[in-house]
């Protein structure tokens, strides 16, 4: 499926011709971020049409009071939300007394480009105003990766048909609200408004959470190359500051505005240091100049792409898609601050509150470990360790005791803040993903120090939860887990979800093994942890009893594990027989009808087969894939990537390729008709896995990297790099041969198609 309006290009998103109907979608797709802040691709000038103005700061959130029909015991009191931050990109523009508004003027040419290679967003358009004046606007902006508290804009106005009276006013505006506010409450308190010649500063504090920020700007103006004076400060309201300049611009002359702006944040500076830090950033930006900052930005992105790029030859749509996914992942999370995490929409929208989900551990961790330093992966795990006490509190609210930990489904600070009962109380498999991430990190990096320092405490809390959550069934003479929701959220309050039960069993065994290993390898840590957690031999024995006797639903006739008890009671009508007019079912069916149907939102049983591939034979995978995929509607962004990886393992490359395009171009082609709300950031890591683990066949076995490469017929070749334990490997897969070489770091052994190869510099 090809996008209706984005042009195919290996490095850029390109939109030509203006359409008000797709403004909000493009605001998501062309968004910018640098790990510390981000913004939707809103127009700098005023726009009266449908728009979703959004600027966001990493780690800054507001606890929006829960809005429910009736309260249930254990409900979280609030939904933590990333806050729509003050707007620093704004530029009011009047020409011959008319506000330049793309929703009202006659647009005769329009083009915008997001250059993913450099992280630069450009927009140009030509319009005819009411008085007949033809006008050209060119805008370029970027958010610096270094320093990451600053962005820059170059905005150029050129009359094409006659001279023009131009009134231009760059501004900062703190009078903003979240689009998804539950009660339409203000989230910010404006504290101070400060002007300093052509600089402006607004300091604000979040209500309730007390985050301090300073929104700042500095502007310079040139007419036909000659610098102009910005005439003092015009304050157009108590929360908006604007510089202003009026001048006559001759036909063919260009009025150029250059604006620096961004945020200094109380996470990194004391409140009284926010304005001085902003002044320091402005001084740095002026010394570098716009072009100097632009070159620095290009260099910063070049370093990222050197390690993270995936090159595909012969398929421009696939190439554009994977780079878009890699680009957005790097815009969202840099890995520098263990207090931060990865929101499902990143900085592209407010849906899901910008909070942390199990997506991070299940999908994102492998990408960041393989494309950055292992410290980035460790920071993601440290984030969860820092929240362990809150996870124990969350479990206690639901009636669990003795240090049992239930990590939240949705969180900013470790507290659960999701208010749908089937998620908050039942989608407990998220605990397993966090334990699996600890296993996956150690397996990949060989860093065993995390276990004694932090990881084992997390595992003990999770194991205690599983041991208490399981119920012994006298009828089955086994342990069961009742009243859950698995990864497939189209079935709620079911019993014995295969994935949840399997994950619980694995967690109990794994934690038991890690307790024993830590006793041998790190007796000091072992003693400290046992004293802190009061863990004894009787409890360890109980874990093994629960694990060894965990019930897994299975049908002997079909020879498959069942998604949960009663799955075969459903009407087993495959998705292929659904009328297209009823798709997606979540937009056409009642929730009751969905819950009673056989249809699967995302990989559930197959998610377990993905995590624990080595515990199942290829024949078992094929049988389960063939049984469950026909019932899967893939209405979760996290579904196609798992199916692509497994289809590739089974050698079904046409299916694997189709699933790859579905996950890679999910937002670019707007499969779910919701990209206007923001992009699916966490599933983008699954897109990376579709190539590296799916087509590339990368696995870690007994401490070695294994590759079993395959290539779609549509591709001539593909290349990627992997940072594995300090060695950077370059993998090139063609239609006829595969090459794995050492790009940097120490020599190592790898296994390619079951042949061990020693790589040296």
C-alpha cells in the first residue's frame, strides 16, 4: 500500500500540494525531537484550520485526575500525561494588513520536506493574498541534538509580484492546554515574564508536580542581507511575549528572520538558574550562527546514522520506511538520562499520555542495545529498578503482600496511572516483560553486574507477585491464573491466558536460578538482598512448586496451546471472511461483540513463541502460526512485527515481507487511520527487529551472535550494523551471498548459517 501523498524517497519525507484535510496527519509525520524535547510539525505562522498544536518536554508531566463513571477499589487516582509545553516556534505574520493563514489564502504552491539524514524540517509555499499580492515563504527548523535544550528557525518572506508592507512578530506563548485534558484544567502556572532586548523568557511551573521550566527565544532580522532592528517588546497578554518589526519589502527582496528557542528545565538546573542557562544557550547559538548550528546538527545525526542505519537496495518504499522508524526512535530517546523512558507516541502526540508501557522492555530494548552503547540499555532497566518501591505499593493496593511487585501498565514515576479496569487490574503480563528484559539485557551484553546491583531485587518482587497471583485448582491439580487480559486486548477477564501463564512459569524458574547464581558469584550482593527482601528457602521451594505445576491450556486434537480456556468455544471464522466494510472492527463493532469474537488484536500465543523460541520446534511454531494468524486482525501496532519475524523464520518470505511493510509503513501510509493523533513510536522498534531478527535471522546462542539471513525477492540487498559487546559488526545480505565483517572494536566469533567465523580487524 503506497501513501496517497508522501513521495517515495530514501532519506526524506516529501509532501507537495497543500490540503487542509491532511494538516494534522503531517503534523505527526514531520515532527521533530531530540530526546529532551519535541514538537509536532505545526506551522510557525497562524493557522485557523484544524490543527493539533503540540510541544513536549521529556520527563515533565501532570497528574490529570482520573475521569471514570464509578470508582473501583485499587483504581489509580490520576492519569499521568506529558504536558503540552509553551510554544516557542510561533511567528505572527501580516502582509499588507492581511494575516497570512494557509486556511484562508489562495495557495498556489506548497512543499515540505523532513530530511531524516540531518534532522531538518523545511517548508516552502507560495500564496496569493486578497489584494492580489503573490508571496513566497520559506521556513527551516531543527532541534539540536547537542545542546538538546535549543532549537533554531530560519523564516524567509519574499514578495514576488509587488512590494509589500510586512509586519512580523516572533513570539513565545505559555497560554496552552493539553488536547486530552480530562477536566480542561490548566496544567501550568506562569511565574515570570522577562524581556532583554531581542530576547524573551517565560518561566512556568507545572501544577501539582512542580516542574520548573523556562521557555525562551532570541530573534534577529535581515532585509536583503542588512540586519534590522526588532522594535522592542510587544506583550500581547500576560502569557505571551512577541518581538515586532514593520517594514516595506520590495518585490524580489527577502526578509529573513532567524530565531533561537527552546526550554531550560528544572530536571537539570535549579529554578533560579533557568534564565541564566537560557542566556548561555542563546550566547552559544549566536556565536555558532544558524549555519554553524545546522552543520553541528548534521554532524550529530551523521554519528547516529553511522551506527543505526539500515540500507535497502531495490525498494525505495521499504528504505524510506525503515529510516523513518529509526529516525523517530532516535528523536524520542537518547538514553542519556535513566529518569526518562519511551512513550508510545514519543513527542508526536498526547495519546496514551506519553507514559511508559511494557512496549519499552518487549520491543524497544533490543534496538537501543544494538545501535547504541550498552549503557543505554542499562539505563532503561535502571528506570524500572528506581520504581521498584512503587511497584510494591501498586501490588499492595490490589491486595498482594510480602514485597510482591506489580509494575504499572502505564506510568511516569512508578505509580499506576491507567484507569481502564481490564488493563489496570488484568493485563499483568507486563510484569513478565520487565523480567524478560533483564534476561535479554544480560544475554546480549554479558553484563552480569546488573543482576546483583539491581536486577535480582526486581525479579524477586515479580516472582512474589506471580506466586500469589496463581491459584491452586483442585479440579485440575495444577496452578491456574484467573481473570486476566493477555497481550490480545480483545479478550478481557479470561482464565489461563497461555502467554501470561507461560511467562509466570518462566519468571519463577528464572528468578530461582538467579538467586542461586548470585549466591555463588556475588555472595555479598546475595546476602544484602536476602536481608533486605527476607527471602527464605521455603519461599523459593514454593516458587518451583508453582512453576512445575503451572497449567497451560492445550488441545490434544489440534495439537496447539490454546490462547485461554474456552477459546475453542468461539465461532472460528477467519479474518479473511470478514467484510472489508467492517474493518477495523474496533471502529465498527461494539466492545461486547469484539470480546465474544475469535479475533485477535495482536500476537498473544505467538508472542510467547517469539520470546521463547528455543523452547519450541519450528514445526510447533508453524502449527501455531497457521492456527492463530488467520484469526488475527493486527489492530495493534505491535502485532505485524512479531508475525514478520516468525514468517521469516518459517521461510515464508512473501508473508514476512507483507508484514514488514505493514509495520514499517504503519504511520506513513496510515493503515489504522489515526496518524493525526501521533506516530506509533514503540512499534517502530519492532520494525527494526523485523529486518535484523526476521530477515537477518539474528539470535544470541551460548554467548555468540548467530545469523541465518534471508532476503525478500523485492530487495537487491540490505545492510545493517550491530554493536555486540563492544564489537560493531557490519552485515550485508544479497540475493546470492551474505558478508559479516568487523567494522570496529575487538575481534569476535559469529555464526552464519551454522558456520562459525572468526572476525578480526
